[in-house]
C-alpha cells in the first residue's frame, strides 16, 4: 500500500473549504473525524473562520503548519485547480476531491479535470475523484467522506469495498452493515482522474487484514491492470467479488 499510503492511511488531514456547520457537505468530514476518534492531526482550512469545533482554522494551504498527508477538497469546482496547485507547492501527498462539475458535465468540465490531473502529476500529488464520496479506512478512523454510510457504526472488517458509483456503493455498504459484515475500507473513486478502481483495489488487497475484495464497476480503462489485479488476488488467496 506504500504508493497510496498517504491517501489510505494519512497521519494528517486538511479539509479545504471546511464549514462550521458540521451538517453541511463541507462540514460532515470534520464532524465524522471527531466523532469516530481519528487520532491524526486535523487542519480545517477556510478564511471565514478562526476556529471550527475547537480546532484552529487556517486561512489557506500556505498557512498550514505542515504539508498534510491527505487533503479533502470540498470547494466549488472553479476553485479546485488552485487548491490542487497550492497543495502541490506545499508538499501535500494526496487529496480526495468531493467537488462535482467536471468530466460528467461535458467538454469544459473534462478539460478542467484534465488540468487538475496534470497539475497534481507535476508534483506527485495523488488524487481520488473528483465527483466522489471519498473513502473510509475503518482500521484507523480515516473518515474522508461526506457519505451517509459514515453516519452509522463503521467497525473494521475483512472486506475491502471499492466502487465507481457513489449511490450504488452506499446502498451496498448499507446492506453489508445490516448483515454485520465489517468493511475495512470503503472507497468511491468517482471520475478517476488519477487513481482508478484497479489501483485502489490492488492497494487495499495488499493489507494483510483484508481477506476479500468486493467492488462495483461501471467500466475498465486499464485491461492489463485489471488482469494484474486478478492475478494478485489469486496469488494472495483473496477472492474478488465484482459486479
């Protein structure tokens, strides 16, 4: 999991566009991290607030006391490129982009998404998304999501669930909870401008605590990578249950 360590198991999380209203989309991640007991360092970023939920709130990425392992980007689409560039300059390692308004919206959005991916690649910043629910690492209470699944208990378990669809993924995760099946990881990859389904699944299968990989696919762009994923699962003796 080394190449995606900062994304899946960060020691520090910055929330760009954090809201003091923890019920809002851009406030929910902070609320979840506090409620679930994440033990890493949390940095809300928003020039509107001096503090949120008892934590100092920073006006911008440049003012952070350290380069965050993971940034949650919850700002309007038009501000995402600047956010990615700022994180790259600061030395950030990974980001989850909640924001929508990219390739799913047409050619202009597709170009903006391409620009974001290019900017991130130039500094080595890894991206999950955009247009995604984010992810959960239940082992270390990394709740980098605004999704409904995080509202209930999220005990760790032997299944890693990766989904390209946020809505379908949330429904499946809810069924798993009803059956007392713990998900060690819940990951929604969204538009996959950088890290894709195959890369995510390969990373979480490497975790010795995971015994089964489960996922929902809408399409595969990397056929060779998908075959390599299947070979990895076979070699590890970990079944893949994919739809």
